[in-house]
C-alpha cells in the first residue's frame, strides 16, 4: 500500500534546503583566532589598558583628596594645609592628563595602522588614475585636500 502523500523532505532538492547555520564560536575561541593578527600590537594594547587603568585610579583619587581637605584642614581652620590639598588635586590632575596622553600615544599606532601586503591585494584603486590616487590621499594643501573625501571613493 502506497501513500499518495509524500513526506515533506522526500521531494526536496538539496538546493532548496536552507543552508546550515555556521557553528557559533565561543568568546574565547573567537579571541584566540584573533591573537595571531594582534600579536605585533599586543604589548602596546596591554600597556594602553594598564595606563588607562592607572588614569582611572587617579581620577577616582581626586574626590578622596577633596574629602580629606574638607574633613581635615577646612574643619580645623588650617589654611596652609588647604593649600597642600589643592596642590595634591592639581598634581593628580596633571598625572591623569599625562597618563591619558600616554594611553593615546600607545594605542594610536596599533589601532590606526593600515596593513599592506599581498593579503590585502583586493583593496586597491580600480580606476584609471590608480597611480595618482595615493597622491590625492597624501596631499595636504590646495584643492586636493579639500576634495580628499571625494578622492577616497576611488579606493576600497
């Protein structure tokens, strides 16, 4: 006895079936796959993170120093100790600014670096003026700099 109704998958062709979803990577596996690409910049990235942590700690220390000034010298009426508190807050602000600058200096190169090599061969100018495209991007004065955004459209 044969059935007149075919099972739902019996007549389906492989082309009509939806593609299988790729297996999801865990977060650690995803990061592990990125490590070979980030390895040259890893010391600067870690250093930038540690410097950012130090700058945040200095930022959090400022209210504690202000609390010490209010609870101590201002309550006691000692004006010279208040000046020491002001100097401490000023020094903390300068140290924080220095650490923020250092963090930016550490992270600027690895986060804005453009890799060039055979693996990036697809990202080239595909226009007749391929040789001059780089000159348009490097120009710093005149008409070229004002139309720099238009000139970057030729490159991908």
